[in-house]
């Protein structure tokens, strides 16, 4: 029999009955030895113990408690059974209220500027002070980050501004928002934003240019004739050197003044 350490973590292929058994309260949980051999609870007991201790920290415990309260408020029991009731924008509002947040930062893609304005109007109507920063802030030509003309959306003859998630994060750091909210940042750009953002952050919506910003729709349609292409078996994984980010990115310069009237 293989040792649990010989397996890899694959929760997505597990029925989930060990970590989410739906047992009555105070019912003893199944022993760890009953878990599947690839279960991280079984393979990484030290990580589980250290993670559990993190929730003993008062700030982490309270944040996690409020998040779980908010999770439960998204459901209600009816005569027909359990159903959902809150869209994500209402979750964002309620959770921010629970945390007593006043200043919310919105990092958005220029392709969702109308949605950004709607989001800002809604949050402001609830009393929040909203700071918003567009992905094109800084006006960095794409050539400056190494793109060739034929690698740009509009081609080689037009100047195209690169997305600047580092500046988006640093600006919201400087504004000292209570919570940073991402709206439609590109894949990779969102990664850099998260890397540089010093504040707690969340996502209101991710970008999907084809499916009205609902990327899961392609999964639901993957068994059909068109989107089945995403399940075709072919290995296109790169064979070159893996691209990595530094563990510690530069600290934001807190001495940079905010100029009145600047753009």
C-alpha cells in the first residue's frame, strides 16, 4: 500500500464526505485514518494544526467568523427547502458593514468602466467612501514591458497602454482603503494586483470577454458541441523555464505625496 505522502492533493476529485460529513452537531468526526490517502487532512497534519492555530488569533478569528456569518446569510430555508437569496454585490455590502469598513477601493478594468461606475454608485448610496483606480493608470506603452507590435490588441501602428496592476495596488495602498475590490482584472494582472496589495482584498467579478464575465458558463457547456473543445486532450504545457514572481516585492513608498488635482 502506498504511503499518503506518495499521493498528490486532489480534492476536486473527492466526494468530500470526510471533510464535510453533514453530521449532527457534537457527533465525533471520523478518524483521520479513514480519510482517502490523497486527502490533505491526512497528508499534511502539521499544516492543518498550524492553520487551526491561526484562527486563535483574535483578528483572524473575528474576520473568519464574520465571513462565515455572511456565508450563512446567503441562504434561507423555505417549505420547499434551502435556497440562495443574495447576489455578490449585496454580499460585499453586508460583509463590509459587518467589518465596519468605511473606505472601499475599486481596482477595475477599463473594459468594465460602466460596471465600475454602477458599482461605485451603489456602494456610495450605502454610505461607503469609494476610491477607484483604472487598469490603464500610468499610461505605460506596451513596448516598455517588452511587447512586439503584433502582440498588441490593436496592432503595431497604434500606441496601446499596458494594464498597470502594480500601480493600482500601490495607489489603493496609499489611499489606505479598508478593503480592495477587484472588478474584471485580466488573468495575470489580477495576480500582480494581489501580490502588491497590502490591504485585505476580494473579487466582485472576474473577466470573461465572451460569456458576460461568467467563466463557469464554459464549464457548464463543456459537454456540448462547441465548448467541448476545452476538454480535448492535448498537452500544450510549456517546456521552458517557469515564470516566477519574487517572494518579497518592493515596499510602497509611503513618502510619496498625493497631489491635489492630479490624474
